[in-house]
C-alpha cells in the first residue's frame, strides 16, 4: 500500500530557529514529491521534487529529495511567526500518465513562538 | 488568493438535507479534484475530473455525487450524509492531470 509518513507530527520553535521537517514514502512507482503549506484552510504549493539530490529553494525555505532513502526534508531557516502552519508532504505515483493521484501525509504542525 | 474559489465556506446540515458545494477556478486549468480532510487524517482524494470527464472515483459513497459541467466548475452534491462526513472539503485544479495542483480555501462541513 502506498503511504507517506511525516515527522515530527508537531513542533514548537522560537523565532529565528531553523527547522527540518521530514517526509518518507513508500510508493510502487514514484513520479514526484510535493510540499504544501496549509494555513487555516487551503494548502498552498511550495515545491515539487522529481530528481534526487537537487535542492530547491524559495527564500528561507528549501527542500531536497533522496530517492535512495525514499525521503525528503523541508528546511526553514530564521523562522518567523508567519511560518506557523501545517506542512503537508504528498507523493505522486507514476501510473503511466493517467490520473494525478496525490498521496498525502498527515502533516507536521509547526508553531513558531515570538 | 489562489484563483480557486469555493462556496460556501461553512455549511451545517442535517442528515436528511440535500446541499451542494461549489468550486470554481479562474486559472484555465483542465483538471479538477475533490478532497476530504478529516481531523488528524491525511487528505483523501475523492474524485478527479479531466476535461469534464470523471477519471477517478476513489471508492466514495454514493451519498456524494460530483458534477463537472465545464472545466471551470465543479460541484459536490450531498444527500443523506452521516455525522462522520463532517470534514473540510477541498477543491483543487491543475493544468493537466499530471501537473501541480492548486487548492481552494475549502468548505467546512458539519453534519448534525
């Protein structure tokens, strides 16, 4: 059964700290891994990773995929209170170009305290 | 604002009611999705539409009935729901079925 596991489930840090969120997966045929940030309601897209070892960056956020270890990490440096959210990891199996079915983890709840 | 809108944002209904959730995307995308997010559970894919055609029904009970009249609009018709159906229902869209999905704000549904 395809599944995505995220850790930790929740995390409390202080502003300025650096955090690393983990995502591991088991999927029959891997196509891509995605990170989303969910504040209040709607998940917003952060990164899509398809190749191992290539870091993607956006401001203070960065992410990298390790296909050998079937995992990905999301790093946030110099955290701010606005980074408080649920961070969702999702994996897209490769089913030959058919339906884009994302398998989500339960998310990591990050709380950044002033 | 992500370009994907959902209405209503909150809905409370009884088990015998019939209601509909609406999703609209202004991104020119061709694929649309319904997801269910229950407390402490991962997002669950419910339905997928590609060019108005349903391509996936992820074993969803028949009390949930989707409708996609065109590529910009997606509905989820609800009838005789159960309290365990209370959840956040998220709509998403993507350019094609293999492309990044963008989510709407969701509808918080409570079934009494």
